């Protein structure tokens, strides 16, 4: 039987930046849940699959039974926010890290976050008899999708540059927009994570989910509109000045 301290010690505290809520609230809570699941024989991929299944049921319930929206949102926060930390904790503690697990976990995170906005908007439109709220749900979903897809494509290019022998710090070091990159490309997504889930809790408490939906979706749109041009500037000013090697070029053709 694995001990709780072994689960805690498997956690690396020297990682890249994490949202404040994730680092100081969600992560510590995930150790306890991960410890219980590990001793029940659950694997990290099983936890991720159960998270996807439960989230799908919650989303279905939010649309089918909007009068139970508050309870379902609480369940969503517990499963969506805590679950994403628990499966990672289980993976590290059991040394089950794999490429598939990393992809599967990220896939579930993306689906959950992108679908939450329109599902919440549809549920609120039933309660408030205001179909205009669906527009904000679409804005939030598309904005988050633009941010995620733009980031994934850029990461592919970065990996090709690393194959060619360039260091990752070369991509932005010395550039005139370095400070903009740091905020929009690195810090803003972390702040939005805290606002997304912290604001959802506040919206529940103040019974103002409509205001929360409008504000968070507009913030997500502003961030996406600033993020996408910045990614293009990075590609134009920095990436294009390097020649692509034959090995990286073949990989680039395969990813087009």
C-alpha cells in the first residue's frame, strides 16, 4: 500500500509557472484523492477516462435540467479542476507517465474547457429566457479554441527548431516584444485559469452566472485576439530567419 507521503514526494515543485489556485489549493487536495485511488488500484488513464465520462454526464445534465445548474456546476468544478490534478498525481506517483497519457489528459482538458462555455450558455438561456447568452458561449468557446490550436501549431514549429539545434531561449531573447510575449503568451493564460474557475465560484455565490459568462467570454476573446497576432509575429521575426534542415523539413511536411 502506497503511503500518502510517497504521493506528495512524487510531486515536483520546480515546474514552470502554474495558476495560483492550482498550485496552492488544487494540488494539495489532489494528493489525498490520488492516494485513495492508487490504493484502490486505479491507473492514471482510468482516472482520466472517468473524468471525461463524468464531465459528459454533467454537461448533459446542465442542458437537460437547468434548474439544477448550481449543483451541477459544483460537481463540474470538483471533477474538472480537481480531476485534472489527480490523474497527473496518480501518473507520477505510480511512474505511469506515457506519451498517450499526456495526450489523453490534454485532450480531455481541451474538450472540457472548450465545451463548458456553450453548455453553460444554453443552460442559462433556458433559465433566463435569453437566447443572446448563447452568443457569448460561442465567443468563449471559439476564442479558447483559437488560443489552443494556435499554441499547438507553434509548439510543433518550436520542436522542429530544437531538432535543428536551436535553444528555446533563442526564440524570444533580445526581441523588442519580449515583455509582451511574457504576459500574453505565458502569464495571461494562467490568470485566465484562475479567473475562469475562481470567477465561477464567485458567480455561484453571488447568483450572477450571466454576468460571469459575459465577462469571462469577452476576456477570453480579447486574449485570443492578442495572442494570435503575437504568435504570427514570433514566427515572422524569429522562426523564419532560420533555415530548416532536411530532417526537420521532412517532419514539417508530414505535419502540414
